[in-house]
């Protein structure tokens, strides 16, 4: 427990927190100077989907068939129910069932 309270660990944690806060604040600050044209609004509207795709695609590519099945199940349920929670549960359930069934990858 004392490892967490070493000076270098606390400095690292506080530095990462400061950088995170600075990045979030700077985004809001910089967007004050960007006119909200229809094109910018479309780009900002598409951004969350792009971030999700960038995070999920490597998992599907490197995770094999089990990961692909789990992501597909989560996507289908999300499309049907619009519930993040149910989509995550479905993805985890499909992955667990696939592993239990002996699906490779």
C-alpha cells in the first residue's frame, strides 16, 4: 500500500490528471473559435461513431472469431434496443458461450 504513496507515483498520477483536465478544457476553449457550420455539426455528430469504430476494429481483427461474434451480437442488440447495458451483456454472453462451445480464436 505504501508503494502508491511514493513521491514519484503521486507526481505521475497528478501529472496525468492535469494533462487530462487540460486536454478536456482546451477542446472546449478551442471550439469557441470554430464557427458551428452545418459541416462542422455533421463532423461532430459522426465523431462518437468514429471513436467507437477505432476502438473496436483492432479488437475484432486481432481477437478472432469469438471477438467478432461478440461485437456483432452487441451491435445487433444495440441497434434493436438502444441500450448500452444490454449490448454489453449480449456481447459478453456470446463471447462466453462461444468459448464454452470451443470456438477457436
